[in-house]
C-alpha cells in the first residue's frame, strides 16, 4: 500500500482539475508545485480576468500531430461542464468576442473555486517543492522531495510547457516523460508576437502602436482579428493565432482592409477627387501613419496614377507578404506547441501506453489550442479525463 494513491506534479489548471476529480473518487491525492501559489498562469491570464473557456470549443481549434487525439477528452468534459461549475460558484462572466468567456471581475475567482473544490475533495496541496528524482517501482512510483520520499500508484505529469520561464515554467514534463520512454514532438513557442529584421523595423518604426483589423494567412490557415505593429514586429490576436502555424523562413500574407476592395476604393477616389494625393486618399481607408508609410515616395495627384500603380498600392495593403525573421520566443509566448507525443498516450485517460499508472495532461501534451480560452479548456478536459482514471 502506498501512502498516496495519486501524486500530481504541477498545480496549474490541468493538475488542479485532475486532483479534484481523483479526490472525488476517494483517491488519496497529493498535488505538488514548486511555485508559492497554485494556478499562477490562471491568475495572470486574460489580462487578469481569465478567458476560462470558449463557447465554440471543438477539435478544429487545436493543433497536434494527431488532430483527433483531443476529441475524446473534449467531449467527456466540455466547455458547458466547466461553465456549469463556474455558475455553481456564482462567478459572473461575459462573452467578450468570438465565444471567448471571461470573468467579469477577476481570475482569482477561478483559482479560489478550484482550491475550494480541492479542499472538498480532500486533496493535499504542497507548494514550493519539486521532486529531484522520480523512479518506477514494482507497484508504482517513488519521488524524492526535499522533505523526504513519497510514493504512489498513479503519477500525473501536469507541469505545463516552457512559456514564460520567469513564472517558473520548465521543460520538466518533457524530461520526465522522455525518461519513461515517451516520445516527444519538437516544442516551439506558440501564440507569440513575430519579429522583423532591423531594416524592416526601421522602415516601420512610425507604426509602433498602430492597430488594424486584419486577415492574416499562412499556408491554408487564416485568422481575422486585430493586428498591432510593435517596436519588435507585429502582434495582436491575429498575429498570435497565425504564429502557431508559422515556421521560420515562411511568408505570411496580411490584408489590412479585409472589408474593403482597396483597388476599387482608390479608383473611386481618383474619379471623385483626382486632385488629392495618394496619402490623403489612403488615410480615409487606413490609420494615417500606415497611409503615410504606404504612400511614401509617391508624389503627385492620384489623378495621374494609372490603374497599374493603384493595383500595386492596393496589393501592398490587401495582400502584404512579409517574412518575419523570428518570434519573441518563450519569453512572451502564451503556449508551447509540441510536447509529449500523443501516440504514446491513451486519448480517453491520458495514461501512457507503455507505462501503466503514468499520466500526462494539459499543455505538456502535444495538443495546443487557438487563442481564446481553448488552452484552458484543454487543461480542464484532459485533467478531468485523467482524474476519472488515476
Ligand atoms: P500550467 O503552466 O498552468 O501549470 C503548470 C504548473 O506546474 C505550474 O503551477 C508550475 O509552477 C508547475 N511546475 C512547473 N515545473 C515544475 C517542477 N519542475 N516542479 C513542480 N512544479 C512545476 N489560456 C486560455 O485558455 N485563456 C487565457 O486567457 C490564457 N491567457 C494566458 C496568458 C498568459 C500570459 C499565458 C502565459 C498563458 C495564457 N493561457 C491562456 C495559456 C494557459 O495559461 C495554459 O495553456 C494553461 O495554463 C496550461 O495549463 P497546465 O495546467 O497544463 O500548465
């Protein structure tokens, strides 16, 4: 007999949900975290209001080498199940946009709710501790903690990804999984701002802080949301979304006026008031700073500009092709793409195929959601699923 039935490493969104569910099944659960408080990423998420799920959650909003892997967990514990839990606690929420649900007041309410649920389920939470070694035994696992050894029959890895190392994110999950023979899908930062080379940055410097509604595409994927020029390159929801699909060396296409046929609009401007210059005509369609950059070097009245020239200008606005040089990396990335290979996990329980009793959940798994509450939903769903099995 082990002192603990289940030990979960990582008291983030996935680890807490798993602890609650296992505890409700009368399993003796120990939840460990090296941080001072549980759910630190929940606390800072959604600008302090936690975008805790998305009404439109479906497998198409997730990236993985096996896009079907997430189906089982997402359908066993859905966005509506999480909303029902939030409602039981009387936490007020609202839909901001595109199905994204946020707390009206504070993300702390979500953490408090989970901590209360853990208390009710008799989960033991131990903070500021982390195993220096994890070994498999005949009947389970043994962990070496600074305060001594602990053992369990089920071990859950819930230590998340590498994003925001300043907050204590580590590659612990990947190292531990690899030690137990699980395969890894190469990791890279996702939902991250993209950067430009110095020459492009210098050219676009006056645009820092300018935002437009844009349609941004990479390969076959596109997103239509706000885009923001920054001192390092481009950011904003549309760019964060596309960054998860973008690979170094690839080009992205940006339409900065997705609702307007800009060629047509410029031709109309030329017909109606040909004595204006291009900058003035563009400024009625785009933020002024952007109009100035695009019109830069173009002299004279718009009346003197042939269709060919207007077409070139409209392409620069509605089909801008740009090769970012990189991304801001894990320092600012909201998530980590890749992770523990789903081929080595059971999609219903998250248990490792070759290592009975070992589970991997949350961001550590090669399942990554779009921006908009999808990543927390994956954490809740995968944590819940493991919690039924551990
Ligand atoms: P999570 O990272 O939450 O938890 C892992 C836990 O493991 C942490 O508590 C950590 O301290 C602990 N840990 C790590 N290494 C350890 C070790 N060696 N020993 C012991 N403990 C260890 N998603 C979303 O859906 N809506 C949103 O609004 C946002 N907003 C957002 C903002 C920002 C700034 C970031 C960085 C991320 C988001 N996200 C988000 C993404 C979301 O936060 C993320 O996908 C989930 O927190 C993942 O949950 P996990 O439980 O898997 O990992």
